[in-house]
C-alpha cells in the first residue's frame, strides 16, 4: 500500500464556510464543486471539532483518498478558488515581441498603402511584412491585432465622410439654412417637406428561391438577370408623418419637374407656399419647370416653391434620405424584376407608413453645429457668446 506523508490542515473562515454550505445545498452546483465543498467542510479544523481523516472523508463521499488530499493541497497551497477550479493560475512571464520602436514600425505600416493586388491590410499581411522588412524575427497575427487595438487602429475598415476638409463658408451657410427650416413649428398652411431620390436595379431571379421550412432557412441561387433600372422620388413631410413616392424609368429634369407638380397640385393643392429641402443636383432647379411646362404654368409652380438646398457632400442633412433608407430595408431588400412590381411594393409600403404616421424627431440644431462642427466655420465665434 502506498502511504501519503503530507498533511494539509484546512481552516476555513466564517465567510468561506458559509459560502461552501450554500453551495452544498444549491441544486445549481456542479458535481465536482459539490465534492470539493464537502471535502473542505469535513476537513475544517476551525470549528474546534475532531478532524475527519482522509480515509473517512473518502469513504463517506465514495472518492479516493488521493483525491481528498489533492483538494486539501490546492486549498492550502492556493486558495478556495484554486480548490474549486482544480488548477493553479499559470504564471507566464510576459515576453514582448515588439518594443516601442517595433510598435512604431507596425503603426506606420498599418497606416500606409496596402501592397499591390490587395485592397487593404490584413493582420496576416502586416505580420508577414514586418518579418520581411526585418523589423522583427517573428510575429503572429494575434500580436499584431493586440498592438493595433491598443493604438485604436483598424486598417481593414474605412469610413466615408460628408464634410469639407477645410473651413467652408458656403457649406455652413446652407447647413444653417436647412437647420433653421427644421426648427420651425408645424404649420399646415405652409408645409415643410424634404425631397430626395434613389435608384433601384431591376433584377430577376434566374431560379426561384426556396421558401423557409422547419429546419431550413430560405435558400436562393446567387445568379440573377438584370432587367434594367428604375428611379424613386420621395416627398416627405416629417412633422406630419406624410410621404408621397413615385416610380419613374429615368431621373431627368423633366421627371423631377413632373413629380414636383404632382406634389404641389395633388398633395398640397391649398397651400400657397411649400417649403422644400432637397439635394443640390443639377436636375433640382427652377429651370427644369420651363423645360416641361408653358411659361405661365412654370412660373406659377415656381412661385409656390421655397427651395432650400443642402450643402454639397452633406446629403445627411436631408431627412428624406432617412425615409428612403427605411424603404430600402423594409420593402426593397429583395430582388424586383419589373417596374410594375416595384410600383406595387412602393405603394403598399407608402400606405402602411402613412397609416402609422411615421415621423422623425430631428435633434441636430444650429447651436449644436457651431460646437460639434466648429472647424468648418471660417470665422470662429468669440468666447462667451
């Protein structure tokens, strides 16, 4: 028989004993942790009671004496957590693969142009390039990731901006002009609408998709056939939750002028003035009316419009763009083959949204712009004003 020469006295604090007793009486405790808790409670010498021998504990719990000794050893040489988990925390000396100079090389590399044939840097590319340039002898992609994360770099991502690079008086003028329109209260006599447009590719599935069924998601073939392209106009009144959409084959000046006449004469026939916020496109001009209608009719339509253009590179200021984004996600995310089908989809979505009176709570104001976009103003506001 083998003998065990080591003795590990267990002395539990009141808090440790109370915690272990709770574990013993909780059904959520795992079998392994239940046995550890029972061994430590039966071995506790802090209560002034005779200590049960290792053999007695092993027999009572139907485990080996060696297991009892190991549990007590982990508690005495480690702590209660070590005894419950069954392993000591590993202490590995941290060996830095990159020093300060190496990190600087990696950051410079990550911010540089990706090699020919690759659109952007990846972790593996950066690791291989660091070795090839002899900055380090060896480095793993995981070390590259941690270093870039520490320096808040993600070379595989990119973000587009919609602001001028330098101070631009024309930009801030149009921005504040649009923001002033959004600050005005609702007035049914003077509707304030946002107008925008978007293209939609007409695509037909080459093979019909298979609908979802229990145990299987919807499946569709990746091949498709192009059927042309259509255009969608939208006139959206945010404060009233009202929108009007029209599908056209093209997006010419004539198409825009015809759509705006429809908005004025059918949607707001009683309004003497309609305020419109729209993007600064070459088709969105007063001159477009004269290319479609007789001079008297064109002038009458123009007199009812008060146009406010968003700045160039700032279509985010047009609330209608938000509504088109909702339409694209909710109603146009699937393949649509014909203009007739597109019209039905758009009309159904429009009726549903108008019935729900979906509105937009615009929060960005001129005062916010003068703080958050301060760098865009050619002349800064004096302090204290």
